[in-house]
C-alpha cells in the first residue's frame, strides 16, 4: 500500500519551511518514526518522521525547495521489501544468510527489564541516536513534554558520559551526528587564486537579520554600563558546587545568579519588564526570562517561564536542557516565543564589553561579559578582584536613564552580596 508523506502542520506563526536535506533516497528501506528529511523554518528545524515501515518509493520535492503545510513530499510503499536487503544472485548461501539476518536489537528497546513505555517516548531523532550509540533510553533524563526523550537529552547524556570517561583518542568516533545546517564553505588552499564564494543565508539567519533591523529602526536604543565584583558569587559557588551538583543533578553556573539578580531589578523597576503596544505601555506582572544561546545555525533565545518562581536548581536544569535542544535543533517553537526580558552572555566567547540589541518587542536586554581579574581599590587597599562589565540596552521611549542605571546598580548589589537575593532586599 502506498502512503503519501506530507509536510507536518507548521506552527501558526510559520508560513513555510525549507526542505534542507533528505536522509533517504528512492529504494531505501525505512523504519517507523525514522527521520526522512529536515525542514528548516525561521526558528527551528523540524523532522519528517516515517509513519510506518516500508520502502521510499518516490521523492516529490527535492532538497532546497520551499514547502508549506500539508504539501506532499514523498511516497512510501508500506511493508515492501527493499533490494538493499537482497543479496546478489551469485553470492554464496552463507552470505545471503548473513545479510538477511535481522539487525541486532539496540539496548534502548530490548527487554532487559527497562520500561518499554520509556523507549516508546523517544523523538525520531533521539531514537536514531540511541540506536546508533547503543544507549539505554531508560538511563537518559527526559526534558520533553510528557517525559519524552529529545535529541538534546541524548546529546547531553553523551557529553556527560564523555566527561566521565575523560579525553578520547584523536578522531571522531563516538561523536554525535551534526544537525542539519547550511553547507560550510570550502577552505581556500594556500597559494590559490583570489576568488569569491556565495553561500545562502539559513532561514534562521535571515530571520535574525530581519528582527535586528526592525529593533534598531523601531526602538530608541541606548546602552548603559556598570561593573560588578563577582568575588562573593565565586566563593559561594566554590563552597557549594559539589553538594549542589550531587543533590540537583546539574552544575551551579553563573546564569542562575544573574537571572535571580535581574528579577530583583525588574521588580523594583517594572517598566524595564514592560513593552510598547501602540501608544500604550504594557506592563507584565510575570517574569518570562529569555536566555540567548549560540548555535551553529545562529542565535536562539529559549524562554524560562515564571523564572521568579523557580529555584537555582530548576533554573540551571532548564538552561542546560534548552541549550542542548537549541544546539541540536530539537527545541520547540513555543519555547522560543514570548519572553519579557533577555540575558545574553558574550563573555563565553571572550567579549569584554558590548552593546546588545533588544529582543523586540521587549524593551531591555542585559549583556554579561568576560570575568577578568583586575586591580581594584577596596577599603583603601588595592586588591585583585574578578570583575565583569555589565551592559543594559533599553528602549529610551519608555525607559529613562535613571531607571536603567538604578536597575544595573540593583543587579550589582545583589551579585556582590548574594544574600540580598534570598532576602529580597
């Protein structure tokens, strides 16, 4: 029986998608839930899973084509045998027997006492990675909806296993497969003639460019700076990091401190958590904090909902899970929408100071930078301190300089005396 493979229903805010790559060609055998193709939208990469076992009979759309919801992509023949599994006529009987033998059952789906329902809650890309790496799905912590194991969860599990084993020999064995992205330009050989190369922007990169231009043209952006001494935060992390990781199952990073400090500032100056709606100022009485994540495809900003109601451990877990999902391309579009305020950390790449651009329609963004030891005057003495420059870019149409500066001062005070965060003062 032939079955049509169609473009999945795209989210309401997405009009079309780009068919980036086919993972199968006509005549190839396919398995239920196996990812057949990658569709790139201006926000995330979507997968096209196979609805059943069979053979890919025909491709209706080639790679590089823009498609819309419901469009026919391919035809599969359910239950048909593939020539790929048939031995040549002249092959010896033993070779036929070996080739026809079923593939080994991956540990993720065997009956070794692990719950079968956990294996059934793997996303198509996660299932493929579990099988390729012979992993036990039940041992992977799930972050997806309804306990679903995502591709990001598998990547995070592989990273932790790699850290536990220590450095591997040179080579790429065991490395997780790369996600679909624009082809990298080929390097120019030494001494080659002068040349130019043209590489199309990914849809995500196009969307980023559009939003940045819109933000700068529609908002009156201004940036204020301050610096913060992170001695107290570093000492607190050093004192409790091992116990925190043991009890929470995640490392204690800097971002949770900055989120907590930013929320204290947003509480004191609500207009920084607001947005412009026509001729009105829309105040948000909740704190949905975006955390910018750099990926191979471009910058993404997953949103932590109701961040003020979450503990340090819950914040660190969400940050880690969202970052893994964003980099693997498995993050959901709804996790990238909304948000009332954003944090971005250019310091991870060595940036000492920058002026971040507001993530519209928000009205402000906090920029974090590299922690650098510098001589500072402290109580009449010159001491070496771990210092960081902070930057807040804000929409001057509704936020005055006084509010922006005092907002930064509040963050500085909370980080230099973390007890303020716990006491809310």
